[in-house]
C-alpha cells in the first residue's frame, strides 16, 4: 500500500512538472523517431497494452496471426507482468516493447512515444494503425496523416477506455466491438454526447473465436463435479465470492471441487482458501486444455464483462458455464440450455444462487450431460476461427 501511494505521488509530481513541456517532449520524440524509421517499415501497426497471459491478450494474438501476411509491427505500450505470449507474437509480427520504458504511466512517457510513433508511422504513407485498451493509441491519432486508417477494438464498455476514445471518434475510420451489448452501449454514448448517427456506420461487430477440439466431450460419470475458474483477480471478477461458494459447498457436503487458475490466491479471503485448489498462472496451451478437459463447470461471478474468452474456451470443451448475467454473456449463454445465468444481485444472493445451481447439477447428471453437449455444439457453430479471420481481413482490406 505504501509503495502504491509513493508511486502515485511520484507520478503526480512528474505530471505537474512536465505539463508545460508537452510540445517540446513530442517534438523530441519526433526527432528520435527518425532513428527508428528503417527498422519499422510496414503497412500494419498494432498498439496493444501487454503480452502477458489474459483473455484480451489471446484475442490480440489471434488478430495479429490472422493478418501476419501483412508483416505487421506490434508496439506494446504497458509493462507486461510476464512474457507468457511474447514468443507467440514474435512468430506473427515484429514487436517492440515500449513497456520497458514505462515506469510511470504519465504524459511524459505518452507524449514522447506519440512523437516517436507518429514519425515512424507517417513515413509508411498508406497504412493501418490498430489499437486497443491503451491511452497512447488515442493520443497518437491526431498526429497521424489523414490517409492513414485508424481502427480500434473495444472488448467491454464500462472500463473507462470508451471515455478516453470519445474525443477521437471522428478520426477513427472503423471500430470493432465483440458483442451486441457493447455496440449498443457505444451508440448510446454517441447519442448522449451529440455525435452524429452517421458514425454508427463505422462500428463493426466481430465476435471472438477459440480452437474447437475435434472430439465431443465424454459423458460425466464422476461422483464429484470439478468447478473451474480461469482469469485475473481484479476487483470486477469478484473471485472472493467463489471462495464463499466453496465454503458453503463444504459445509453442505456437496460433492464438488474448486480449482482456480490465475494469480488469484490473494483475492480469496484467507478463511476460504483451504476449500480451493490454486494452480497459479498457466501459459502452456496444452496444460490449459487438459485442465478444461478434466473440469465440469466454469464459474464466473463478475460485476462486468464483455464476453469472456474463457467462456468460449470452456464451451468448446463441453464445460457447463455458470455466470452472472452481465455484459454480452446472455447473447451466447441461454439459461438452462447451454449454461446457467445468475442475476447480478447482491453478493449474498449470488453466492446463494450459484450454490443452488451446483446442488441441482450434482443430483442430475443427465442434465449435466445435456447442457455439456449443447455448449459444445454451440461453440462449434459460433466460435469458428476461420470466420473470425475472414471478418478481420474484410474489415481491414475489404476482401
């Protein structure tokens, strides 16, 4: 906590000290950018935050892979926690990690790299710049030549990046959302801020994809159901509620086991940790796939989401999803058909309702098998990566 306060004070001090120097800092960056021009000639530039493990990062990797024939360049703008996906990005693109220099995410860092990147990109005449989830991308946009195509991706509405992007709407040639809910939220934001309806035509829906295993999930003949969580331990994920559910199941002798994947142990109250298995962060795709194959239920209790990639991965393995009904999840999960939706109510009610669904499933293996089959079939039909790649190629190149 003390380090966080110190970090904030230093950041605020730097913000105030360098505010009058914004123009000279950008100019300095522009001059430095000439040194980089020979190394970054491309028709496609991505600005993504990180390459550590995460649902958004996996989506970014898929997009880059789909467009790898364009010899893209990826700039990572933030400091990555680990290098889990770095080598996979390198296989599809030339990468440059600006996050190495981002000790304080302030306007000094941003303005300098705005200068550097605008010099690099503007020397590539007609090219595409694609950004997601980072302030640097939006601050860069006004400095790019008019013929350069600017595209952004919004995973979910409500995280704040939609407000950062608002002043640059007129300069964004195309915008991608991953579900109808976010598309409607974006259009509503336009309406509330007096942005012409014509800008709605620039918003495109491209749903994410996952690799679908060829074999249909086997029937569940186990006496104990294995409940899985995969993700971050951030506040909106409410992982502590999963700890409470595991405790309630223990007290009721419910035959379930809880496994949590990700850096989430500290997000669960110490008194509940003994009822969960913590595997930590995993980057190996084969290992993750094996965990999915050995699990029965995916449990998410988030307060907000777009449409989590982890649900798609789980459904592709025939796992039954139990999730709070937030974001675009209900666009794909039909309650008691291919998963279960829990009302986003108070914490206590969420815990109670999740427990009731788990109790129901432990007693009804036929229902488990039926929903497992429906989840797999839905994933096979709707989460196809060939379709995903085609849509991104059409978005960028119109073919």
